[in-house]
């Protein structure tokens, strides 16, 4: 009953929400973001500027900013100094330090560090920490829903070394374990019908992929909506995008936009709202998830007939 | 810009999204937060009200599931998903529970369909219908629920969206009369017991997509006429079977409601 144990007051304990989550699933990324967000609140409440804080820890305003966004590991000595400056009491200081220590524990994906450009490593970490993943895909089946064969054929479009291809497929499989793990996130995916017709190699592979989608669509935490050709144009006048939500009240949704050689992470309220609004208009315009099973069956029949 | 085809409008404050903001949710726009903050400045009790309403939903649904053995719920005016939604509460105590969510807002329905998904043992389904069309609501509910068994009808904070009280009363009558014998009505709405609350609603009446009208405690009690009221009757909702936790007595809110049971035999 964590959400309701304080009917008369705002939650007194800033990290109350985190305690309800099994440690493994909260993940170091979201912890770091949460600790960073709290740190910013305390600094602002104490009326301390970023530059003043930076001076104290012999650093720059930009580094303090990165710490507060959770994009920087915490040094214990820096934290101790900052919390003292912000007038945080001893009990809370201890709590901050405990969480910061947990936040510094590396995630499973760091074993694949050599394969991952740093912008994608951040994504994998955030995906692991998310409670709701909303994703719109134009050309491919979303990574979390791909069969090994499908993933392999997509990876081969860009990579040729067989060993590296297999490790990349492994990584994708690891990411997919998320969907059936304890306390799994909710995945709400919109896939353009074109992506489902565009078989990466052969019809058999495409049929297997459609079969997997039909199975995953049955999971209670997976919701698929297909932007069918029959419904004509839809409001998503942009490319693929993903909106991540985290199980901490203070953390904003983050929009992930990938391009050829990098990625953008939007967390400014007005920019996130542009994408959230587009998402809302997209998924209220296309067929509801109840019809996705029959749509997938129809496409499977069409793909079978064509190959 | 508003989008006529989808019914999602980012330029006008929206009741369900504002309520989501008061509950501490993230499914709201800047325009919702702006109006919500202005209303909070007049009536600071919105945050407590939103949490207390959610806790009332939790206590009533748990009571019906655990104490009364109800396994079917018809939740009209679903709202945007939050931490403890009706099916999650019911299925937590009885996984086989079946829930029909009803709303007429496209944004609410899209969220409900994708995020309010059932345990494997039970079912959830979603009906696009207006509160002003009780026959359609009952017809759709019959398709998913077993009308030989009792159904709990939830009308939480929605009757205030009907401008005329007499019409709201008529809707309750028609819905309740259409339920199987031994069914339940769970209801609550904002009351005219606080002048600043009434003022906030009056001043922003036209600024919100679907305006809301508070009622007197007596008007709310009259929704239960002809039903057997379960203890403690129609009360300010923080007094409905309260649980005193570590934080002490729950804060008072300007919102009344109760739980009533329909006769076991019709007539």
C-alpha cells in the first residue's frame, strides 16, 4: 500500500517509491537518475547555484548538471560535501549514500560494452529500468519482439563478422528476457503494417516472426497496435521513436530517437509533450489492440500466399 | 492543435488528464497542469482529494471482493490508469475477477486497452460508451459479464459531469435497475461542503473540456434510494471504513459516497 500510506501529506520519504521495487529491476540507471533528481531539488531548495556547488567539489557547473541528470557516476566524497552544503540531515545523507552506492553497480549489459556505442548503452540501461515502454516502429519489428533469425538478418545488414553477429543477437535476446522477468515493464508497441510485410530474408523467417508476435501479443504486459494500410495515413509524421517511463514519480518520461550515428534523449517537458501528444493521436487513430491478433493472422496468410 | 479525427486536444485542459496530475501521474499536458495549478491556488485540497478517492476505490473494491464475494465489476468513468486500478485491486484478491471498463474519452480508452490488462485467470474489457446512454452500457456489460451473478457498478466521481442533477439521478436509476439481483452500487462525488472548492469549479467551469458539478451530501445520498446501504452508509469518503495507519486519521475531504446493494429479488 505504499502509494496510499500517507493520505494527508505528500510522501515524506523521497525514495519511498524505490524501496518498493526489487533491486534488480530498478537498475542502476534509474537509481542514478532518481538520486540526481533529488540532489537537484535539494540544491534548489537550499538556494545554491550549480556553480557554487561545482566550486565546492572542485568541478564545473556542467559536471554538476550531468550528476543531477544521472549521467555521471557519483563520487562518495563529492556527495558528502554537497549534501552538507545543502543542509541535508544525517539520516537522509546516509540514505543518499546507500542509494548512490547501489547506483554505481554495473548492469549486465556492460559485458557487451565493446559492441555498444555509448549512446546505445545508455538506451539499454534505460530500457532495463523502465516501467512502461511505448515504441513506434516504421520499418522493423521492435527489437524487444524480434525472433533470433529476424534479429540476425537485421544485424547482418550492417555487420559481417559471424562471431560479432552472434553476440549482437545474444544481446538482443538478453534484452527480450525483460518482457518475461519478474516485475516486467509494460510494452505498448505500434508497428506500421509495412514493417510486417517487409521480410528481411525469406518468407519462412517472416512467418516465424509473425508467429512470435502472435504469441507475445498474448502476454498481459505486451500490447500491440498495428497501423494498417486500410486505415490510411496516420498522425505520426516522423520516424520511429520510443518513450520510456520510469517507476519513480520525480523522473520525467524520456523520448529516445535513434539515427545512423547517434541518438537523442529528450527529457525537456515541452519536447517530450510533442512526442507524447503524437503518440496519443497515433494510437487513438489506428485499430485498437483487441484487433491485432486477427490483423497478424491476416498478414501471415498474405505473406504465406506470396512466398 | 486539436485533432478532430482522434479527439485528443492539447490546447484545452482535459478532466481526466488534470485528475491524473492531481494523483501524481505523468499523463498530462502543460495546459492541464496550468489550469490544475490555478484551481489548486483557489482550493488546495485537490491533491488530497485525488489520493483519497483512489484509496476509497481500493477499500471499496477490496471490501466487495473479500467480504461480499463479488467477482464482476462495471467501472464507468475509468479515467487514465494510475497505481491501483479496479482490476488490479479486484484480481489481487480474486484473480478470476472480470472487469468491464467504460469511458467515452478516446485517450482514456487507448490507455485502458493497452495498459489495463487482465490477470490470465480473469478478464478485462473496454467499452466506448457515454454515461448518458445507460442502455448501451448495460447491453455491452451483458456481453462480457454473467448477469445471473451480482455485478458491482462503480460510479466514482463521474455523475458530477452530468450538468442536471435530475438527469444524473435518472441515469443511476436506469443503470441500477438493469443490474442482476443482489448487485452493488459504489459511488462518490465532490460535495458543496467547501466554498473554495465550489468557487474553483465555478470559475473554471468553461476552461475544462468536460465541466464538473459538485452536489450536496443529500443529493448524493439520494442516488442510493431503494438500495440497502451497507455500513457506514453515505459518508464523506475518508470516513468510509477508514484504516488508521502510521499517519493517523485520514484527512477530511469534500467528497461523499457509499456502497449499496440492490434487492435480492426484483420488484
